[in-house]
């Protein structure tokens, strides 16, 4: 499914990065990775940094049926502390959108019993926010915590957004 091509792409970035990035003293660095968390379960991320300023985008989605899917994306602008060490700490601001929809069998049964539509036949979550975030990294593994400052759209919104994953830098 989606995981096999995803791992193949990450492996190719790993090989290309090792082949061409060794021995360069460029202030530019690139990253590619994968993460899991809330509100979007799985995301692929890519980023670029120059010196200590980092710009990162993440996105992911999954479609299981007409009323069962999720999608989300986030952008992040951060300042990276301890840039030259194997561990780092990113502090920044991010914004993103997430939407998820899943069938609700109890609501469907209620609508069938009443022969009318009383309630939605699905559950959904939707957020559009601006957040401040902290992301500690050690040897590519990271944990990202974000606290939303403002919601532009919200329905069943989380109070803390989190992600764990791995990002390869080259």
C-alpha cells in the first residue's frame, strides 16, 4: 500500500544524501521523514534549513471509503538551537489544517428507524489553527509538541498537537 513506496523514497533520500552530501560545508540542509501523531495519524515531512532557520512542511491523508477518510497538512517556521550537535531543539510557529470523517453506525440506525435524517450518519473532526511548537531531535528521532494559539475552524479540536517520528538530514 502506501508504506512500501514511502520507505523506498526515504531509503533513496538516505542513499542520495550519503552519496552527495559528505564533505560539504554548505549552510543549507534538507530533511525528509515520516511521523505519527495527532490530529493527523501519519504524515510525511520535508524541510530545508539555512544556518539556524528551518522551514518544514508536512502532509498526509488516507481514503477508505466515501464517508471514511482523513487528511491534514502543516507548515512550520522555526529557529534551531544546537544546530551543529547530534541533538537539537526547534522553537517556532506553525499552522495547519486537519479533517477526518468516519461512519457512525448508531446514527445510521437511528435515521433508518425514523425513516428520516435526524442526525449525521458520520462523525467528523476539523481544525485550522496557528500554534507555537517545540521539537527536540536526537539523531533524527523527534517529538513535536504544539499548543494552538488560535483556531480559525474548530470542531472537536485537540488542546495539544503532538507528533513522533524520524527525519533524515542531508
